[in-house]
């Protein structure tokens, strides 16, 4: 994976009802899903303020602002977190967020590819790639939630190195998927003149990339090593050392 894996601190966006909803859509990943549900046009009609857009729909602008503010998430890890607390943080900050991020990104990518299909800068194949990433991440996270994390919360065991090794290998696959995502989107850089939907899509992709990198970093470099240190060396099938006896415990 060429993307960096140091912890990223994403600055919080200052929100107000005086801001244009198109500006909010681009600056705050996840806002597009809120606007779409409330039928607020952030793309072609994105030049109006949140206050006016809400008033035109009979909505409470401050209530909408509060919902948008809830999308701002901190990457801060609980200080001196126990493995159990760290796992809870990973589940809430990354697993649940990935489940929210990807369906909206897929929807926007399909729209951009359809509406701007004649634009030479359109990211052909982006929606399909995001869909594949979504499926792989759902499978990966389910294995962690149903098998590995309960094992770690119980204190681990001498054979925990085998399922951790499988998760590390899948993290490498996620990194390669991120590299392809960056290539498709020119590192999430929208072309000049891109519409608000296109710009919001790339802002969301940038956040997905940062989140996934931080997610992998916390598991690979913080959570897993403390259990691997006391785990038994992998036992394989004869001289091949394939460790298949343990790998089967994490099959989806």
C-alpha cells in the first residue's frame, strides 16, 4: 500500500446555517446523504444557504445543522485504552462509519458516471470498484466482529496469531484497493468545473481513504502486536507451514 499509515487528524469543519448547502456537501463527507433524505438540492441548487434551503422545505435549519454536526468524527484514540476499549473504538469509529460511507459513495459515483459520461475526466469504473471494496470490507469486518475481536476481548489464546495473520493479509488487499481508488480519482482531486456532486463524491472518497488507513494502522500497529507477542508460532501442514488448521476459523 503506497498510502501512508500514520494517524491522520482531520480538521473539523465549521458549520453554520448561513453556509451554502453546496459548500457543506463538499466540505463535510456524509452530508449528501442527509440532504438527499431531506430532499435538499445540494448540486444544481447548492448556491442557497442552509437556512433558506431548510425554510423552503419547511424544515428547522438548526435541527438540520445538528444532524450535520453529528457527522464530524474525531480520530482520537481513548487515552491508555485497554484492548477491549480499543476494539470498541474501532467498531464505533471505523466499522460503523465504513458501513455508512460506502453505499452513499457508490450512489454518487453511479450518478457522476451516468450524468458526466461524455466528460473525458469521468472516473469510469469507479462505482464498480467502490462496490467491490464495500463487499470485501463487509466480509472482513464481519470476521473480526464474530471471531477475532471476541477472542481478543477474552484475552487471546496461543493460536490467535493465525487469524490475526489472515486479517493482516486482507489489510494488504484493502491497501491495494485504495491505491486503485486513488488512481481512478487522481488522488480524489476533482477536475476543474466539477459539479457539487462530483466534488462531494471525491471529498467522501478522501475521507474513506483516511479512515481506512487509520483503521488498519490501529489494528496492525497498536492492537495486534500485544497479542502476537504471546502467541505460538503458526503450525502448518507438514513442511509447507500453510497454517490452514487455524485459517478455517475465519471463513465467512
